C-alpha cells in the first residue's frame, strides 16, 4: 500500500544531482506510481498516473501528498504515431522542452526527437540494445540514452529487482546542458512506454 510521506516544497539542490533512481511498484491500485529518488534515497518527485486516462498527462509533485506540483508533462494529441509531449515548469507554466515519438520507427526501437522550448529539434532519446528481443522477453533489462547536439548527455539503465521496477538516470555527462526536470520527464516517458507494453 502507498502511504503518503509528509508534504513539503522542493528541497534546495534536489534537482542538482548527477544521478536519480526511478522506482515503480509492480502493483498499484489507483494507477501506475513512480518515485524519483535522490542518491541518498530521499524522495525528490512523485507521480501517480491513473489507469484510464484518455489524454496522457503527468504531474510531478514534491511528495506523495500531491500538493506541490513541480513539472507537468502533457501530450499534445490523444492518438497518433508522432505524439509530442510538452514538458512545463508547473509554477510558471513555461515550457521547458518537448519530446516527440518517431512514429513507426518506435515500434521496433523506442525513439523520440528532443525539441527545445521553441519546438526546434536539438537531439534525440533512444532505446539501446536488443530492443526487438526485449519485446519478446520483457524480463530483459532496458537501457536508453539522450543526445543533445550529437553528444550523449544522459543514460537511463534498468536494474534487476524482484518487487519493483527500478531505473537509474545518470546525468553525469550532461555538464549542465540538460535541465534535470526535462531529463526526469524523458526518463519517465521511456519507463511508461515499457509499462504499456507489459500491460498489452
């Protein structure tokens, strides 16, 4: 059972770490639950995505009370092959950037275009390794990377765990070129693509 932790504003420095851990329990009654943890295990962001929601939207909160929003990720359209997700700073409503699926290509290997706040392509996010084999054998662990200007700035790596899906987001190569809020949103979209395949 998910038990709320005390609600609080975003702690100073919580979006300045080189690595984050994303956890998703196997079972959740109210929808898919994701926790973004700092290297010391403290909660940085929390999101619960309802099972049945026509237009995909994620709101990332500071804690499980879901009182203080930090980031909003919203799909531009309901159905399509090249669906774009816009990432907004929740307090200001300012768009940080966008991620757009590469349509049919993503059926074989999850691939997204990374767009800046003005909708200009600046990079891509892509699933690595034996993607097709993983679609046949979901127990195989996944990896993804994010490129900006042709250089890899982030990695997402799945870890083996028995009762939780766990992923590490590594931003050590970013050197400030990738907003942590946007990187976390990208990682969550990759993880959610995995979740949808598991449920299908």
